[in-house]
C-alpha cells in the first residue's frame, strides 16, 4: 500500500483537470476534417448564392449575357486572364454545365478568394472578418508574433461571443467555458494574411446565435466607448452587458487592437440563410483604435470587480480531499454534475462535513452541498459550504465513480482516516 506523509492527508485522482493543467481545446478554430475541402455538388448550389459569395470575396463582375449568366474575374492584378461564367438562375438548360465548370475552376485555383467561396458554398456560414492596421515586411509578410496575436485575439473574441450566446454576465470566469469552447469546434478559419486579416466561417446551423450575439456585443461596446470618451462616465458599459459585452470581450478587443494603429471586425450573413431578425442586411464594420484601450481596460476591470457571487446548490463527485491533520477542517474538490455552470469546484468543509464527503465517495456516491459561488478566482470556489449530504445516482454514474475509487483506494483510506 502506498503512503503519504501524515501532514499531507490528501488524495487526488483528477490531476488532468483542465482547471489545473490548462485547456485541451485547440488554440484557435481549425477546419473540420473532410467534406468542405471538396467542391460542393453542382445540383446543390444556388447560382444566386454563388454570385453573392463571389462579390463578397472581391471577384469582379465583367459583363455576361443579361439574365442568363455573369462573367467574374478574381481580385488582384493577376485575375485578368481568368474568368468564371456563372448562371444567374436555374431557368436555362446550360445552368448545370456552367456550374460544373465554375466549381471545377474554383477548386483548381490557388487564390484565397476561391477557397473562401468554396467554403461558403460547402458549409453555409456567417463570416466574421478581422482586419488590423499593422506594419508588414516584404510582400506583406508579418512577424510570427503578429500573426499569433491575430489568431489568439480572434479566438478570444469568438469565445466571448459563445459565452454571451449562453447567458449574460459581466464576467464569466469558468462558467459556461467548456460548452462555449466546444461550440467553436465546427468553426472554420482561413489563413491570417500578413497578420492583418483573418476570416472565420461560423456555420449557420450551429453557430448563428454566436455570430449574432458577437455582432451586437461589438456594436454595444463601440457605443459604450464613445459615451465614455465623450462624458467620462462608465454607465453605458453597465447596460452593454445585456447586449453581450463582458470582461472576456473587452480583453479580446484589447488583444486585437494592442500594437496596431486600429482594428475592424465585420460580420456578413450567409447569403442563402437570410438576415437574422433585428440585424441589418449589410452591417458596417465595427472599428476600434488604440485610443479606445483605456476605456476598455477600465471596463474590463469593472466587470471583474463587480460581478456578484451566486448562491448555488451543487451536486458533484469528490475528486480531491486534503487536510493538514485529522480532526480539522479540510479542502474538498468536486467534479460538478449539476447546479453550477463550471466543471469543478473547491470548498472548505468542517470536520463532520469532510468526513461525510469522504465516506460518500467510498461507497460511490456524489454529494450535494450549498453555498455561494465566488467570482474571485473565476467562480471555481464555493464559500459558506453547508448541508453536505450523499446523493443517489443512476447505476452507470455509480459504476464510474466506483471505478475511480478503486484506482485510488489507498489515498481515500488515508484521507478519510480518523486515527
């Protein structure tokens, strides 16, 4: 049997917890494997959507037979020798043939604008565009830190939008973070061009609430900054929380703007899915400048400071127990099953509650406890813990808990010992 020193009366079988070892979520949204890299089936392509996407991504319309097809050339100086014939509707017999040729040409093109059109066709998406005014090197190259900063800030902003889509708060901390990060798994991302521009494709089916909430939150942040710079008051940031502005969003905007001469965020709706209710068909980019940073930093600190603690009644499985010596209060860590929007919680229990928690886990049961979820530390700590009782669970959960116990039985015996 393994032993630990008497003064370290503890067990812990959750060392891989993301709260402690860092998130396993990818550093920025990445393309899902398969599917979208292939040209979509011509029979499933709406010619009007294809034309709208070409125009959005800088292709130039250069004539064509009116009412039948349009001729498009790619953006940039090298596009004059290449063109696509795109039908304007499916009303003509040659529509399918023209779509086949256009999609084949797009799939063979190396131009980023061609790839972005194909992604928009294969995965109907709302597009979020970030652009920054930064110094570039030869041929519009960027330093590694600048490109990493753009990607990191864009991911922070998407995560802030995903958090706001799940509920409103000035500061989320660990709350909702797991589900919000998981909602980014289907977001596709283009290359970060010279550390200046980046596009994310947010699938309409799964991600439209994120895109809508992020756009509304950015507009509200812009209005709150303007109010603060005009009056010196921070009141507008209080009301902006309802639109999705938060500590997390202000931090993301600061990260996007810092070290630049300015940054813009534009949201464009998927042409085949219509415009979301309450949103403009063509929304203007939301712009931020270095002069906005003091207001954003002050707002972020205000959100962090003022977010209140939350009364909760939590059910969770004990994963860690620690106390300096028997007959004293101890620290308990639980994996949350219900009652709080965080994956794990720490709490301090008196001797009796600590004993109940240990014995409950020894028989494969979680515990229920009530207290206040403290904002300090990211809502990972429960204060004023009381009413600790074991809770019955279904057989599958009980078997999982018992397996975990068997793998760490020596630590449990020592942690729960009263000798």
